[in-house]
C-alpha cells in the first residue's frame, strides 16, 4: 500500500471532527460506475475501511502514530476506539489576510460544511455543500478546485487518499475531511464532508454567506476582463461542434446562443452576420472548428488555473 505524506495532526483533527457521529452515518445502494451493477454501501466514520480510504495508510501505520489505539467491533464492523488513547489538543490556525481564490473557495466549503453539519452530528452531504456554493456564487465547474468537482460528478474516484490533501486550504494542517461510501473495504464515492470545528481563529471571516459573496464578487470581476470572452468562446465551441455534427446546422439561434456567446464567437472571427441572423463562417470546415475548440479548451484550462491562483485580500 502506498502511504501518503499525511501528518498525525490531520488524523487527530479527523478523529475530533467525527467524535459525536453515530456508528453508521448512512447506508443504502448505489450503482457501479464501471458496469452499472448495484452496490450496497455503508458510511461508517470510525471504521478502519474509512481510514484506509481517506489516508492510504495501513493499520500498522495508524497504530504507530497513536500507540495503544484499540480496534473494536461496533455494529458488526471493525472500528477505532478513540477513547483508548488521548488526542493531542490542536491549536486553531489564523486565516491569512491575503489568500488565493482557490483557497477562498476551500475556506467557503469549510464554512458551509460547518454550518450544514451543525444539525447533523457534524456531517453534511457533499453534493449539498458543493452545489450551494456553485449555485449561489454562479461559478462554472472550470473554476472550482478539481477535487470538489470529482466528488459530485458521478465518476470513479481517481485517487481517494490524495483527495483529503487536495481539499485543504494551503494554510491549514487539516480542516476538511471526506467520509466515503464504502462497499466491503473499497470506497465507492464520497457521501459526506465533515470539518474540524476549531480549525481557524478568525470566526468572523467564516460566515458562509459572506464567503459565498466573496467568491461571487471575484468571479464577477473576471467577467469584465478580456479573458472572459476567450473563456466563453472556448465553452460555446462545444455547442457549435455538436450542432455541426449532430444537427448539421451552422445557425446560431437563441436561446442556446445568446448575445454574450455570439459576441465571444465574433471576437475569434468565426461568425457571419446577415440581416441580424448569425451563423458559423461557411469556409470553416468541421475539422478546423474542432481543432480550434481543442486549442481553446487548453487555453480555458490555463485561464481557470490562473484565476484560481490569483492572490486576493480577504474581506
């Protein structure tokens, strides 16, 4: 088993985050993302299977960090008994005045998780968290941290143990934790997030509504920059290619192609206008448009990465 560079501090904070949860947080049936077959799952925050999925670490490795940590049977499952060893008291961390936009999003996810989890033993459904942020802030998938979208897009988890590292704000020792749906010993998907409630000192900066507004304002500022039209063009070309391949049409009709999208396509020089009607230039073959779409997709990735990396002052 490959062991990830996960610190004892992070695991201690996870233990503290789930301390008040029931033995079984959730159970049910889902479907294999590989072949569509039904899969029974359980969400057991204290289980050895959860810890392996979250950290990639073996029993021996966990035991070497917390000597004397006992494994017990709870509800017929092998789980850790956190009362068997004392947990270190963790110091809350300061939220810096200047953070990256990606860290702003992660901090917002932390605040939403803490708020929603307050009425559910500290756990909140991952899709409710992510879509509250996305919908209220109006931010496209491209500008969300990849780890956030992987949890809700219904695709197989690429690397469960790396997920916990990718969820953390860069200035945190451990604040956000995934709780997996487990089938047997294998993680199927992320069902819930929980958080270390004492993770940060600056409680006044951790109001979900205020942080969501900050994300929304940051993205709104971007829509006024020249790069936004390039981004829109890259996104809209997917629809153009679809129309050419499936519908055999070059017309750019509303509501799919609104004024903002048409202006973005005009900017890259692929639109003809006749008597107020718009269409893709006849001289451009489908192959050329596909090539342009591929180039702009790559550019969009860079645009989104640059946007997330920019440092801002946290209000």
